[in-house]
C-alpha cells in the first residue's frame, strides 16, 4: 500500500524526533504533566508557543487575551488525561474583509495529544494541531517536549510548522471553512521554538519564549496583510502570570518586546465543586431491627393480615420520602417483601435517591420485611429495580458504597407488581416556576457575542402516570438579538429586514433551493410581546420491560409545532440502546404564538447509543443518529459526550448530510459543543436542574434537528446500570 504525503512527512520529521526523545528511558506511563500557565491561544503553554503540558482531566476553561495583533476568546476542554481541545473565536487586527473595519472575526479549533509524560530524564512529549478546522489564519502543527529542570523551572522546546515556523499558509478565499486540510499538515520546513517558565511562588510565574510567529496573512486572491501595526520587533516574548485560587489566572506579556498583551483565564474542574460535601441535609440513619424477643409480632409477620397496616405504613413512608424530595408513587407490601416505586425529584444521582430510600424503608417497615425492592420511575414509567436484603443495608451502612453495590441486584422493572397500591393524592399534580432566562450566541463572525435576557414562566400538569401537559411563557426584557431576516445572497454582511422577509415568501428558500429551517432564526427574536416557546401534551408508556415509548404533540419548540413519536429499547443492564423517532412538523409563525407558516416536513431518525464503562473511555457515551432532518436532507449525526460522577456533561457532535458544502454555506457542515452543568454542583444544594447550552458557530439549515423536550434516552438512563453505578459512591450520602 502506498503511503500518503502526510504519512511520509510524519515518518520523515515528526515521528523520528518523538522516537529519539521518547526512548531515552523506558515506556512506562506516569501521571500527565499539569500546566502552570495558559497561552494566548487557550492551550497550556508559554505566551504564543505550546508546551507538552495538560490540564487536570475534565477541566473546562476559558481564556480571553488582548494585544495589538488579536483579541482571542478560547474555550478549552481536557477531553481525556492526555487530549486537550480548544474552540476559539478571534478578532484578528489589520485584515480587511467586505466590511472594511480593519479587522476580521475568525473561528478555529485546536487539539493536542500528550503522547509521553515526563519520566526520569525523559521529557513529556506532545503533538498538536492548531487551527485544524478554521480558515487557516493560525494554521500550524508542532511536536514539543517539556521537562522540569528544577522544582520551579520548566523548559519546553519543539519544532513547528505553518505559523509556528513563521510561514503562514495561503488561505483559499473560496473555502467555506470547517473542513480538514490534511494535505498541508507538517508541510514545509519546520523551525524550532522554545519557552522557559519559572514558578516564583504559589501564585506568580514568569515566562520567556522564543517564537517565530510573524503575524502575517496571505490569501489565494493575492491579498496580503500584516496583522497588527507591524511585525514583532524580535522573536523573544516575556510574560508574568498571577493565579487567584485554583480557578483564576491573570497575565501580562510582551510580544517582540514592543507590544503589550493581557489575558484572563478561568478553569473549572468538575471534581472540585465549590461545596465538595454539599449542603444538603444529612439522611436519616438506618434503624436496626429489634431482637425477635423484643417484637415477636413484628417478626412473625402477623401484622400483614391487618388491612389497615399497609395504608398506614405507606402514608408514613410517603411523608418521609416527600421531605427527601421524592414521590412515593406506589407500594406493594407483604410480610417479607416490600417494593416501592419512587420518582426522584431532587438528587442528580439516582444512586443517592435509592440509598436514602433504603434508609427510610429500614425505619418504616416492620422487622419481618427482609427484601427491599426500590423501583425508579420516570414520567410514570418504571425504569429499573434495585433489590437489597435488609440485613445487608443494616450491616453495611458504615462501609464503602462498593460493598452495598456488590450485594445489590439491578433488574428491569416489571410492568406491574402483585399487590401494587398507588399512593393517595399523587395525581393529578401541578408544578410551576418563574425564572430568568439568558440566551447567548457566540462564535458568530458577523455578530460576535449576542444575548437576550428575560423571564420565563414554566408549568407542568400530570393528569395521570405518563400523561403530562407542559407549557412555557417568555417575556423578553433586553438584548442585542434584534429581529432580522437572513443574509442577502452575494452581499456579505447584508441582511433582509424583517419587513422584507415577511413580505416575500419566496425568500424562505435559499437560491440553492434549501428551505430556511434555521438560518432565519433571528426572525423569532426581539418580540416585545410574550411568546410561547413550548406548549405540549406528552404520553409516555412502557409496552414491555425493555421498550419505552413517547408521543408528544403541540408547540414542540420555538420554531416548530406538530407531533413527534419515539420508541427506545434499553435494558437496565445493557450499555447499548436503540431508538427511533418520527415527527411531522410545521413551521411556526415568527410572533411565537399559535399561527403557522406554510413549510412542513416529515422527518425522523434511528439511533444507537453506547455507554463506555471501562478503560480509557469510561464515562463516555457515543450516539449515532441516521435519518432525515428538518430541511429534508438525509445524513447522520455522531455525538460523543463525557459525563462525570457529579453530573457534569461535556460533549461534541458533527452532522454530515447529502447537502453539499456550497448549499450548506460557511462552515461546510453542522458541528458544535454541548455543555450541561448541574445547578447543585455550584450551589451545594441538591437539585436535578441543569444549566445546559450548545455552542455552535452558526445557525445553518443543513443537518438541523428538531428540539423536543423529554426525549427518552436521557429520561431512562439515570437509573440504568452504567449511569447508576457511576454514581454509586453517593448511595450512603
């Protein structure tokens, strides 16, 4: 098999260097080298140059840097212990585009893999790709080694290509961006770069570096620009960084000795919550059973023949669970066995809800009841059952949670249980809230950071198990997301006014014939009157022990209304799940109320999910969706999400359909980053609420998915094996 040009370049340059340094001492792996500073590109590094350092595993950070050359906003995520990624939005000074503003806005993406860590006299080694999915203004590759010289002095040296070698690549003016340009990776002659950092004390560090970056941009049309006012006067940069606690760092630096820059970094580690132990009330302790001689009637089980016994016990247990933020939906009770079905409404970890329920059962049930069955429910559907021996609960209360996990049995919840009695006054039930909302738009080359702030009233009414009416009402207060039409073809930066767009229905299709299903989303903004983002009736059911279904109808989201139906196969002890969804929707009018526009489509997809529970991918969930999207295009979405035991979820997705890059427009295909942080992580108070967002650079029509609340997989998985056991350490919490 013939090797590619990229492979030959790797074999000829990068890989031999890595081999020579890496074989200086054995191949054993140590803990990754943790970074001291962040570079102006949002990566662990010097000032402008990279190092072989990493952040603590799972860290989510943001770095903002300013200089005469650029203003960069970077979002950093340590995906794995050795894999670091950065999504960047930059204002690059000195370059003109159609707006002639003296700067351009640019998006880029970096990744770095630490292939070896420091061991003995062998340095840590990393290979990185800069601006791997952007336009190419910052395009470059590198291999770098970092070594601790003394406990306070750390040195890095490497070889760089592209901008890191002072040889910026020519940017194709016809490229829509968003695609890999692998043919240029490691091309051209590399040049060395280096940096030294000195940790003066716990808070202050000083950095000196040698950089080849000349801050120059060249386009295929022949246009050339010097970024900033002039090329750096020298190749030496100096910087000082000061840390405030574990999460914040501020820095000042010089570029070439004559340009001053500044930056601020915020880094959040999911494993380091502001309130590590939480602020929730301690659970009631397990109550050991009295000796048989002290309660012979209770041990004999004769109490079960009394028709008033179960109602009294169920009421007492239900009241106790209610104080724990859980609903006792139903209960089956016999002399030796008790099953409770609970709806956890407070704890982000289902294991904590199960553990607190087991404690309360030990206090409420007569001593003859030895078997506890705790069945979790979601939207009225039983999702899994945890079976415990009461004697194990009593014996293991003050031991590690792993011991109770080893004696617990997790099974699919049966559809019905003999003797199951529904608790009184559970249905119908009504819940409501009024909260502020903030919608953010970032990484837009045209608009920069946009926002909308207002108030949202939300309510749900559960008529019976599985039948739920949900609605929301929003009132905008302020923001800069003004209402406007999509961009005018051939006139970059120019948009149809809202009045022009409303007056001409033909504009709701692009010149390429693509329906505008998302690119006119700004038409739904800037409403001075209240809007209804959601008003639905949903029916959840469970036809078999491993199959779940959902049918939702109404105003499904801000842009579309109709009917969506879904089925999911998900055994409680399987990391694998399959689903299918089909929807028929019609486009809502821009006033956000009850009127509709002409466009409608039938769409849907089949899905596969897999939760990794072992190895380096532990904590990751992979998802593949294949089907038809809102604009009628057909393709697939690949998602990868990492979840931590405390509920943090960070992931990324990419969608590619049969829509061409030209039809899709800038970005070539849909992609983004998903972030979901439990509110309780920040407040210390237990809560199932989350702050969630999806960061995408553009709202395009290709690969657009319907946003339906209450999809089955996220409803079901919390109480299934992988997710449940990931959080099992909170069982005794």
